[in-house]
C-alpha cells in the first residue's frame, strides 16, 4: 500500500517519539489496509501499463471498476472493524481500521492517474509526487507525534501522504474521468489483471500471516519490535527496488514480443540490483545490534536479534 511509504523513511525520528506498542498497533492494522488495496486494484493497474494499445474508454472503465470496488470494500471494512479488532484482542484497532478504510479510498482514487504516469514514462513527475507526499506525510506524523505522543500520528502520516499523492497524480497525469468502455478488449485486461491478483493474494498471505499471528498471540508491544526490525530489513530493498521497478515495468512491457531482448534486459536489471543492494544487507547481517542502535535508538534492543534473522532471508529477496 502506497501510503505506508513515507512511514518507512523516518523510523529513526519516529522511533524516538513513539513507543513500540504504537508501532505494533499500526502494524496489526496494516494487513487489513494491504488486503483492502489488493481487492481494490484487482491487478488492473498492471494491465493498464502492460497493454500495447490503450483506449481512453478502457482507462475510464478501469477507474469506474476501481472506484466501485473501493467503495464496497471500504464500507465492509468499516462495518467489520469491531469484529476484526476482537479477533486480534485489541479494541483500539477498531478506530484505526476504520480510519485506514478512508485512507484506502484516497489511495484507490490515485491508482489510475499514477498508472498513466508510469505508462507514459513520466518518471520525473512520479519522483516529485513520491518525494513531496513522503515529506509532507513525515512532517505531519512528526508534528502530531511531538504534540500527542499517540499512535494516531502514524495514521495521520499515512493519510497526509495519500492526499498529496492523489493531488500530485491528478495534476501531472492530465486526465479526467469520462465515459467508460466495457468491451471484449477490456475483458482481456480484466483477465490479465486476474493473473496479477492471484499472485498478489498469495504474496499477501505469505507476508502478513506472521503479523496477524504475533498480534494475536504476543500483543502490540512484541509486534512493534518485530515490525520495526522488518521495516529495517526491507528499507534497502524498498529504496532501490521500488523506483527501479517503476522504471523497468513499462520498459519491459515494450519488449514483451522480443524474447531475446526481454531476457537480456531482465538479467541486466537483476545483476544491477544485486550489486546495489547486497552490500548493505551483508553489512546489516554482520552488525545487527549496531544497525538497530543507530536507526531506532535506545529502547529498541529486543529488535536486534529479530533483525539479524530477517536479514538472512533478505539476501535472496532481489
């Protein structure tokens, strides 16, 4: 989920302003937001980027389908929030989950314009949107954390990030919703999106089962330590793979009919990513306690051994 990105860029500051329990509460609700985004997207954003030819009516149809799914899922999520909080044995999650349902609606509205920017290779504008949304979200989170020292600072940070991302994508995409076109070509796009959705669902289950189990069995404080260690492990991957993948995806889509060039570009990309990312991960494996102390500060020592074992798994992530 997009709005979480800014939160990962400021752990050194926020970890000194909030408690592990605060991060644990947000981490417990984050799989709900991720699953909501998964249902909203249905892999249609990838289909938007991949199609060689794209009619304006198809883009409008993608927006209509995404908006309809978003409203439906958000409504169900708001109603189910007390039940989900009860299953995780944490009543404070009710308000957090309901707030995240609203954030998910904002994220869904920016899906199509962001996809169009990616398809049109507007990487400079995408970088501006990412940086501005991350900075604004982080500033909002820090200010609210200083004033309240509450976990709601993390929620507001995600909301601010999503709002700025929506505004920026609407400005740079230069696109407005119009009449949708639901024809056989759009059905093919739905079929392609279904393939992405299947993978995303399996990936979601594998990456979030641990969070839900820890939240239910060990509580928010233990989950806070685990969540911060997990985010530290993913940081070098996020900061490198996410922008690189954004550039690589539309470029590779243009090579989908040239198997030789496609294969060559793929291996070149993986080799470059390995060169950039692996040294940082190896260093983290060698010095987990020092990394934990520098990034998170005092009071987070229990996260260091968790961070070490997670970094071993990060060696093959690229």
